[in-house]
């Protein structure tokens, strides 16, 4: 069935609102990311915004899902460009760390922080975070080309994701690129050696 122009406009409006939400969270933070601010950033009326997302929480959670779906699609496409053989592990670790140091992670971090002090928001965010965590783990497994049924491999992949998240946190206030690059290189060597032994 062909979409009508009205459906296309609605889809474009929704996308603009979600992207404006992510940008606002990453740049201005949780407190400044109100429905009105997002509507203005997206060039959409407040009424139209609330038609798509009746509450701020609806808007924020939809933006997180959209953000993660977009990032997953990019990661899948990027995975096809990673050459096999020596150096693959380092490339995968670098890309994971890039995800956790980018604007999408900074936007998510704003929501996690707010959710830690707001039980209703936490109830909405925790299931999303669990879903995202499982998908991120699966993407890392696929990109590394390893067998995750081995408990040791599973722990190594999870340690890699935890390391990437920690490096992302370290990057929030100051540019930690030089030290981060050294840590990534060292961990990729350790990970490569450990995975080869499995």
C-alpha cells in the first residue's frame, strides 16, 4: 500500500522531533530538553509535537529507541566493511568506543541520570536499557566473529562493552582522546590474545 503525502509528512515530523530530542539532550541536557524546546528545535508546533508524543516521557523514550535503532543499523552496515584477519579486533573495539563517546551516548546518559532519581522514568528506562544492552552485546559478538556460548567469551565481550562505556563516561567532561586511544589499543591486544585461546 502506498503512503499518502499526509503519512509521509507525519513520518518526517516524527523523525525531526526524535532527532531534535537527541540533539537537545546531548547538547543542553535533561532539564533543558522540554517538549517546547524540542518542538522549536524541530520547527514543529507544540500541538503537533504532543499529537505524536503526548508526554515528555513518551518523547524521550521514543527518542532513545529511535537512537538505538539508528545506531544498530549503522553498526550492521559498518560490520560489513571490517576486514577479516589481523586488526579486526582493534577495529571492532575502536568502533564500540566511538559509539560510547558520541552524542547518542551523551543523550542517553542524560536520561539515565534523570531516571536514577525518578522512579516512574526509571520504570520506563530500565527495560529499554536491558534491551539495548542485549542488542549491543549481540552486535559486538557478530562483529568480533566469536562464539558467545562459551562463558569465557561472553565475559570478554561484556568486559569490552563495559570498558567502552567507562571510556565514554570519562569523555563527558573532558576530551580524553589520547589516553582513550592507548587504552583501546592495549585492550584490543589483550582481547585478541584471549579470544584466540578460546
